[in-house]
């Protein structure tokens, strides 16, 4: 007898990306959402139901005319905007130089933030300097905001004797205690629960510290995402939870990560105020993060944000995006380029110029190259020296357990 059920036809759907190699990508020229569409609720008295429109809409400040408007305009002065532009340019140039060095065998692995520079930089600028940062691997720009030295960052990427992690992590998996920048983790998603836990501890101790964390659209399909949201909903700690919807999780499109309308709306089910923001709009990112920080400081709990952006580059130096999407897809993104948008805004208000931009580009590029040469004095990928093998036993235990001590002695022999 056949076990086939002939009385019904059971089907399921496997979503696909809207465009594949060979297709003409077309997201539309402009977004329908405009800067003045959404109000800015009172962050202190706001409850999740007050953000229904904000979770389904799109918070913007920079319009199609490169001018800032609407209730979410943070009214930053030109000096602060130029600082933000410089940080984004620094990250982009740093990334470009590092990926070239990886291609020539000077680094083993690298990941760029191309197209997403505004995310960590604008959001970190909106925080207090002692707030905890639990990043994913595309938020290294937060370290520039906090003042980390490029030589130190490059030493880590090389894994030489001055690597502050002593070779225990992959390249670009930074950790920086002085900057309250917690180690990036290769098992993606773990930072959501960890960030909520540290926020709970900060609140318990009475510290005026908030915690911010990011994960990608693909990672939001994992359990860690829901664990973090649930704990944040129940205990209401001072935490800002971001899902960076950059359309792609390596070669997997965002359509495989949620069956819902978007990612922001998922936070409403947990009773958390939820916002959806243009991730290539520096001013909008700064504004929503400042809003969330005000809520945290007032003891009002978590804020959940979908950062709507596009990963313009490859997932990493090991990825070839031409195998799964059109090569020019990023150029069709209606959100444009975050660096260019802030630059154009500054030019429009008379605070910047193309000549100043070129001058700053050349200055930063020289600084990056000088930092790399300085970092190589402590060892390079081809020739070392590298941290000694014995460092795998150090800086882990306050008192080394007997079995670890035995292994350490065996290595010494």
C-alpha cells in the first residue's frame, strides 16, 4: 500500500530574493515616506502602542532635497555634523585599505561596513561615553567615535604581539575595555541576550549606563533574538536593541528571516516601543538613538529599532556577492549612500565643500597608511612575530585550575 495522502495537497513557500544575477534591480527611485510624516512621541511617557505608525513607517530627517526637517530633526550644529562625516569617511577609507591589504596577503580576513557607516557612528555619537556597546561585526566605527587608536585596531587584525586579544579572536572581532566596547562574537546573535543582561546589572547597581546592541536581519531568525526581546520586555532594563536590516545575511535574502511586513513590527508583540529608521540617514539614526537613550535614563526600559539599510559590499573578504545578486544592486537603493547624503547636506547648508572633502580624504588616507606601517613594526602576517602560544592560558582565570596548569606545563616541554 502507498502511504501517499491523496486527499489533500500540502504546500509551503520558499521565499526568494527580488533580484538575482542578470536581473535589473529596481527598488524605485524614491521612498514614499518623507521626513515630516511621523511625530516624535514623548520618550518618557511613550508606550509601545504609541509607536504603531513608527514601526510600520520610516523615520527620516534628510529629505530628497538634502535638507533636514520634521519633528525628528536633532538640530545638530555644523561642527557635530562634520565630526560625524569625518568618522564615516575614516571608517570607509580604513575599510578600503584593510581589504586591499587582505587581498595582497597582509591580512588573513576582513569585513567592511560599506554602505552602513552611519549606523554605529551616528548611534554611538548619540550615547554617553560610558554606555556599553555590544556590536556585531559591522559596527567597528563605534571605536572611532570613542577615540581608539588605528594602530591598535590594525595590530588586532594582523594578530601580532600588540594585539590586545593576543590572537584569541578572528580579525575584525575587536574588543576594547577602555571604550566599553565588548568583544564581537562569531556565533552571531549572542550579543542580544548579553546586552540585556548587562543592562539589567547596570540598573540593579544604580549606574547611569545604557547598553546598545545590534544584530542582522538574518540573525533575527535565531532564538537569541527572541530571548533578548523577551527579557527586555519583562525586566525593562536600559537597553537599545537594533536589528540592522541590510537586506542580506551572507547569500540569504531578508525574505527568509521573517514572514512579517518588516522587522520593526516584531517588537510591538513584546510590548516594547518600536521604531523603523532610515539607516543611511545620519541625522535620523542619531535622533532615534538619542530618544531611546532618554527613555533608558528615565527608567522606562528598552527601545527596539529596525535600521533599514543596504549592505553595499560583500559580506566578508571570503564572499562573492555577484553569485547571488546583481552587481549594481546597491546603486539602486533608494536610501543612497550615507556618506554622500551627509556630505551633500553639509554642502547645502554652506558648511562643507568638495575641495574640503578631497583634502580630508587625502589626510585620512595618509593617516591610515601611517598607522598600518606603525602596526607592522610589532609584526606582520607573513613574518610575525606573533603572541607566544603560552598566552592561550593567560588572562582567562584569576587562579589557574590544576588541569589547565598541567596543559601549560606540557606545552612548555
